C-alpha cells in the first residue's frame, strides 16, 4: 500500500535502465495473451459463465466495447483498426456489435450490474451521434447500470473527430470520463506520424469536456516518435501541464515494422536514439512529478486526488486489458472484433477479422476465437504479479493465506533471482514483504517476469505470434 505523504518519488536511473531494459510483457493479464489457445471457443466460455451462475458467484461487470474504425492512418499505431472513410461500414458493424451484446446479456442472465464501461478503438467517435445514442440505449436495455456517481463510464476520442457539441452529447449519453489521443503537440512530429492535430482542437476538446461535467479527463502521449527531441518534448509537456488533465499516459513508442505494416511508413533515420529516448522519459518524470502528478506505474500519472491515485494508496488498484483500473471486483466482458474478456478464472479473445467476427454471429454463437482457463498456479502468480504492478509491494503472509502456500518454498527459485535485483537496488526483501524501491518502479516489469513461469523458460513456445516491447 502506498502513501503519497511518505512514499518517495519514482527515481530515474538512466544507467540502470539501460542495463536492465529488455523485451517483456506489459502484464495486462497473466498468463499473457500469447498463452491463449485456439481450441477455446463459445462452448468453453459459456461453460465458465454457467459454472459461475450455478455457484452464485455474480460479480458486477466491467464492459469493454471495441470500435475498430479510423478515417486516417497514424503511422505509429499498433492497435487493431480498420482505416476507411466509408461510414456505412460502421452501421453494419454496430448491428453485429449489438447482437453480440444481446447474446452476452442472455448468457450472463438478468440483473447483471455494470459498474464500468469503456469504449476504445480505433476511434469510438467514428460512430455518429445518433449511432452512439442507439448503442447506449441498447446497452441500458441489456444491463443494469450503476448511477453516474458510482459508475465509471469512459470513452476514447480523437479531437479531430468531435466538436464541443458532440462532447456535450457524449456526457448526456452517460459518459463521465474521457480520454484524448494527443501523442505530441509539435507540428513536425505530427507530420512525421501522419496525425495532424492542431493544438487548439485538443484544448477546445478539454475545455468542452470540463464544461460538460466530465469527472475525469485523460491525455495520451508517446515518447520516441520520429522528429522528437528533448526540446520538443519539453514544449509538449509544458502545454500538457498547463492544460491540467486528471490523468496522463506516456507510452514508449516500440518500432516494430516487421510486425506492424503502418510503421514501415516511418522514416527510421528520424527516430531518436535509445539514449535520447531515455532522456525524454527522464524529462517526462521530472516535469510531471514537479507539477504534482503521482507516478501510478507503467506509463501512467495522475493527480493525487484522482481515483487512480486514491485506489493505489488504499491498495485497491487493479490492472486489466485496458490498463490500470479502480474496479477490481468485476468480471470484464468485452464485445467487438479482437476484444478480450476476463470472466471468472478464464480469458478469451474474439475473432480478429471482421469477416470471421460476422460469420460467428451469423452462425448464432459468440465470436470467441481463443482463450485459456487458469490453473491454481496461474491464479497465484497472477495475484503476485498484479500486486507488484499496482502496489509496488507484496505482503507475503497475505499471499500465503489467500492461496494456502508457503511462499519461500513455492518461490524458492524466484527468490534466488530476486536477490540479484536486490543487489542492484531495485527491491528490498524481508521475511514478510517484497518492496519495490523508487529506482525499481520503472523496471517493475522485469521483477514481474521473475514470477512468470512461461516467459523465458526453455519450454516457452508462444501459442500466438507475439513480440514484446522493451520494459523501458
């Protein structure tokens, strides 16, 4: 558990980061998505849900809806998206998406309470205002939603696709959190990644969201993009701090053109060096913490009074496929092409192509393409990794009591490896706790990888084609 009054700030050690950084999972789940198997489909998912219903284990829901469409291509993007200006495709997709929602609602049973909703993409505001109203009406007819005060209902927007009237309409439709893609304010950087977004559009969107009464405003940035320098990053950070969003996410650009075709359009000679990227990260940490933001972990910063920071201080922070979350005790049900659900002790992912997604729904079953049911060992390791990612600490007796194990005996090999990290100053070990130090917080993925029985093992054969980004 963290306390902002006593916890030291995250410590940036460029030499240590350069030494320790390696490719590894982001741990939005454990086991990670490369362990999902193709033999897990609609029947397996339905069996999990029916077991939960039979056992009376009915957690509230966190819903995720994936809207894959964008009008233009951002060269850096690694998301599952469809680039098209033919908006008629969105109408077809919306019809199928609502069919999937209805099928999920019927399977889950009456009275399922939704406490969290997130629309991501792609560009969710690719849907017209009328289509969004149709979707939200359908959702409220299918599930019971918590009220506006206790529920968290968020949407990602591209400021280039909305005006103040549309933002006010989104608030009336029930959204109370909004996330804006920005990436960088510098015009040359925007040109290099094919995302021309005038500063005024972003600031107007933020002002409109505040005026409409959104409870939280978040901005996404990326460091390591072509044409970025320390000077341009400093200017972008100054503008972001002046805009004063509640949350800021700063992602490391992972250049993997062999995996993501759009990245082949980036001029590699325009990319900053690894040394310059590290310096940019250090600058981001310095400027944002100086402005009063709390380092939540894994690229995320929040104001001290934001719900993410409050949840972390109280030990209630959670991590799922959308990143950090304040709603831990929920089943995550995801709809749309490529969407990933976490229900009970299982994960599953929908078909990744529109054709297969539509075909499954036309055949009368949910478009589940792959998944995994967790073993008791998976659940134990998920708990350990989750607490490290969210709390930067682990209370060993709590883990032992929750899972009926002896920690030292169960993790003897892992503890031996952790001693090396302790000598490097990344953590402090005692009989009852594992505490990640301020300099270790930026490398928490490395520490979590120690507890990952799949990653790096001699028998680790990914079940899906996947490449990992560097831990820093």
